[in-house]
C-alpha cells in the first residue's frame, strides 16, 4: 500500500468537499452536524468518570465525621454539629461550627469561621432564602449570611449548604450529636467492596448508551452518498481507477468528519457551560467537572475520522462508478442472513460462560460482558437491513402514496434501514436495561420497618430538650394531627461491657399502646415485650434481663468510660405485653416502662423520639414540622417515614441511566431530523417532477410518512425481540428470576416511535418547500 498515494487521494477528496460549491458545502455541513452531535455525546460520556471522581473528592475533603470519640480539646480542635434539613424534595446540608482554638481547621470553601448568629451559604441556598415563599425556611435557618461557600466546598453548582457559627456545643454529648475534629477529610478511607452486579449494570449502561451514538456517526458520514457517487463518475472519465475513486470519496467523508469533530467540540463546550446552571433529578455539576480524560478525547479524535474512512470504503464496495455514470445494479443481490445471525449469536456465546454467577459466585469478566452486549446490539444493525429488504420485497399494490413509498423502499432499503438503525439499537438497549434494573431492584431495596400509615414523620431529640415540652410544641404545630412521645435506652446485666443488652422504651400508657398490646396499664407498670414477629432465640436470651427483681444497669458502658451507668432493680411484678405488628417501633423488644417506674436520674440517659401524624390537607405540613424542630432543638433530627429505601449506589446508577437516556433520545431526534432532511434534499428533483406531473402534495407527504413508518415498525419489532433476549440473558447472569414488565417494554417502544413521528412532522415544512416546479431547474 502506497501511503503517499493514499494521502494524496484523501487530500483531493477533502478539497472536493471544501471547493465543491453549494452542493458540496451543504453535504459536508450535514455530515458535520450529524457527526458533531455524536461527538458531543461521546465527549460527555468520556467526562462522566471525572464527574464522579470530582464529586467524591469534594465529599471526602469535607467529611466531618470521626470514628474516635476521645479527641481532646486543643488549639487545633473544632466542634461540628450536623443540622441537615430538607426543603420540599431538596436536601440542605447544614453544619454548626465552634472553633476551640486559633488553629482550628476550616472547612473546604470557607475563608473564615462565621460568628454566632452568622453563616456562610452556598450561592443556591442564598438565592433560595431570598426567594418568595421561603418564609418557613428563613425561620428554620435564621442566621445572617456573611459569606459564600467556594466551589471547592460544594459537590454541585445547585447544592444547598451552609456553615453557621455556634457556641456551647460541647455539652451536647460529643460523639453522638457533636463531633470534635482536628482536620476535615477521611484520612483512612476504607475501600468499599465492589458489587459484581453493579459493575455489570454499569458496563451495560455504558455500552447500551454509546452503541447508538456510534451507529449514528457511521450513518452521518454517508450523508449525500448518492449525489457524491454520481459526481465521482467524472473522475473515472478523466482516468481515475476505481480504487482511487473510493479513496477520494473517503477523503470527502474525512473532511466532513473532521469538521464534525470541531462542531462536536463546540457543542460540548456549550453544553459544559449549560451544565453548570441546570439541575436534573436533584443532581448538579460545575463546568470544570466535565473535563474528559485526555486519553479518551484522543481516542475519539482518532476513532471518528478513521471510522468515516472505513465506513465509506466499505459502502463504496457495493457501488460501481463508471465513466458514464453510477451503477448500483438495478436488482442488487439479496442480502444473506447467515452471517448476520452470527453477530448476535457470537454475543450470546460470550455471555454464556457467566450465566448464574450472580453476586456470590465471583466477578464478571468485563471484556466478555462488554463484547457480548455490544455484539447483541450491533446485531440489530446487521439484521435490520435484511429484515426491511425481505419485508418490502413482498409488499404489493395500494394507494398512490403507498406505492410511491414501497417502490422507494424496494430501490433503497439499505438507506431506510440506516435511518432507523440507531433508534432500534437504543430501544433494544433500553428494554434490556429496564428488565435488568426491574429484576434486581428488590436486591437493592430494603424494608425500613416503618409504616407511613401509622406516622408520617419522626423527630429524634438531642437529649437536652424536655420530651414533654417538645411534644406540646409539636402538638400545636400547624399540620400536626397527633403526636406520640417515647424515649429509648439500653439496659445490661453488667455495668461495663455487658454481653447482652435490651431496649428500654419509656412512655405513658397511651404511648406504650402504640408499641404493644397490654391488658391494662397505669403509671408505675413495667412490661416485658413478647414479639411474635421477631427472632424467638434472641427473645429467649433477653429473658434473664427482664425477670422480676433482676438487677440491671441503665446505659452500661460500651467501650468508653463515661461513668453514666445507673443501677436499677426491676419491680417484683413485670407484666407481659405483645408487640403490635404495626408498632411505631420497627422491631419492638425488651422492656416497656412507664415514667414513674424508672429511676429519676435515668431519664437523662434515654433518647426522646416524637412520632407525628400529619394532616395532609394542610399545605407544607412537613415544612412546618421541620421548622418547629429547628426552633425547639437545632440538633434534633427529623425525617419522613418511608416503607422502603434503596441503595445509594443503585439509585445513582439509575439516575445516570436516566440522564444518559435523555441525552441519547435528544441525539436520536436531532440526528434523525438531519438524516431526513438530507434524504429529502437528495430527492428534491424527483419530488418536483412528480408534482409537475400532477401528483398531489398530500400524496407526496403521505409517501414520505410511509417510507418512515414501515422501517421504523420493523426496527422497533426487532429491537423489542433483541432487547427481551438481552434482558433475559442479563437476568440469568445475575441469577435473578426472569420477568418482563410489558408496560415498560411498550412504553419504551412507544417512546422510540414518538421520536420518529415528531421528526417526520418537523420534516414536513421543508418537504412542502421542496415540492415546487422550480426544483427542476438545473445548471
């Protein structure tokens, strides 16, 4: 192979693209836009690992939790109290700071410590507090803003966070509500064990989202192919051989792809800036987070032009460019099926060795997973042209619009298949991912033991607020129907390091009846809980601690010498109580005690909890509760009850899938529109000729619609088949029972059809403008 000759021919093709007049410029612009959209999404995807790394780096740098409770007060120590809250569905990160010396560490992004009554806030929180309708939030966070948290202290441009000054935090039980630090960050991060199923899901998400992008780029470099091939006949007339002609055609595609790289880079930079000002599903980023890896950028920069050249050379193999015209063979040979089936079968063969491994039987081979999923999805692009050709070859008569569409499809079924290849691959991948996520969701969702029908919110007091007074405040809060106050503590058989501890729940008779069923109750009674819904062996082990007259220790020492242990002898009568299945406590056990039965000094060792039932008809009832909580006890925790909760990593991956799917769908729509406009431009003279012979505009418009509807219907059917197959295999890999959510399958298929319909409707106005007799004019 003569490298110099190749470079000369490719350069000549690039000059033709740049100096080919209006036709050449339009063709190159269409190619550049199509390639640019794909490149922009590829660059965004290559930046995803850096986004996660940057957010994790900030999260680690500002970590303020300590596993050590014995840090002594010093010149370099700082007391930190957590005051997180919520505003509707947005989380607000809050901290109270009290420096204990001149060398106390500053949090990342904070220039100086705020004084008591002052705070430094994130720009987003500052805007929120000054907005209309945030009166309850301003009452809950009543500090004066004296500064702004810098970018290095926030994980996103829209994060809501603040640091406020405080005093006298030390008495609030250092180690429980308040942490003493000498430095921010986690000096000894423990690596989390990788979950093979989550790794598998991450790989599949990336492959499923990127494969349609690659398909679109491959289709975009072939825009204007028919006109280009006819023009190349002139080169044969002046003596160019067929190989040289193909290389010149590849040079034209190379020029379009290089311009597409520039367009993609510009679109990426624009999207990078926009990303800093938007929030999607509660997630926001700084523009500098979207810095793709230089290695991956270089790979994209090399792979896209190389793919453009390779795709063009492969496409030109089926075209005979002669000096007097282009021959695409009036009746091309029928496409063969056997080798097209080998592609998805090879993918299944790569995935087969890992079936049944699941989470416990070893890690998945990442290369086999990536290759297998890729081959199955690429199998859609291999099978769809054959399917379209075989189907349209059997179509017969009908209306004029139908016959025009069918004849066009019969003449160029490959072009029609290329238009819908990308969306078919995207739908197939989406169906498979939906099956996988739905199948393993139960493995990453746990039952919290909370019944939202019994209570909607819970408040955990810090211990320095009288429980009775707090309950009275909440009872008068707007939106609260009823409140139940309970305190919990621990008792052990030994003063220090007991082998077994039991829970002590303290409350009046009405409150205790929310936990267990009792035959009767009056102040001074003590009950031993029999929980038929819990571990019976554990209950047997607790019995010695709950027998009448037993000597136990309240708040026994567990690894730290606090000296708060209180001796207590149980009364001679300990009555039986049966736990309620819908108890306010998740797993009631141990002792139920009315207040007068407990030693008076032991009341300071128990933690107060208030369970609230809300009037959902009251607007912002939860916000009123959170504001009341902050007013009563700034260190109290309040949260909304939910029957289940999901793993954060699973939820993050699902959020990433949603964001990626939105981007891919946007790319699908934009690329299909560009492709459709290019096809209409190619057929402008034909449409004008039909109109000049008396064909109605309505008939031509319907013919364009049929030309889109037939291949997209076949493509979606094939996508559903491949998607269900891939989803079944992925569930087999994770050792999860196979189930199909048909509603999701139909909705995803319908979403793909809706995108194509929208693109077709948007292409009708240009179609109308092209259907004019002036379109027959030529030079």
